[in-house]
C-alpha cells in the first residue's frame, strides 16, 4: 500500500521535541506522500525541533501540499523551516496557523528575510 495522503492531529498530547523530530524521521519512509496535514499545537516543541523536522519532511519529493500547526513559529525559525521544505520540488502550498502560502510566496519570504540580513 502506497500512502498518498496523511492527516494527523496530535494537539495537546505532551509531545516533546525529541519525539517530534523522530516522527519526522519516520515520515521519510512515506515516499509516495503527496498531501500531509499535521496538528502539533499545544505541545512542548521548540524552534530547533521544528527546523529539524523540516529537514526530514524536505526529503518527501512527491509532496505537493503541507499543512502544519506547531504553534508559534515565526521569524528566523519559520524562514529556516521554509528553506528546508522548499527543497521539495513539487511543493506548491504551505498552510500554517498564520495563513496559506503558495510556493512563490514562500520563496519571496525567504528572499526578503535573506536580503535583510
């Protein structure tokens, strides 16, 4: 069975950064995944874990849509995460707590932040 779509809600489940990163590592085996929706709000995640999770998800070459709620992710941490997931060639949409972003909007955000450095 080749899983193409996955939607999980882990909100308020006391998940810590190490477990979140490990979950991301295991997601890498779902190579046919095209649509991923994850809710990890109200857990004990830090920005470093979210960026590391992005490194793992960034290997899912078939992914076209990602919806991710990890709570408050902003600034340089959000930019680092977006840079990781932009490695996915077909990714066209990112949905977050702050809105839905097209690939071009994600790329523009990363260029804008890099230009301000």
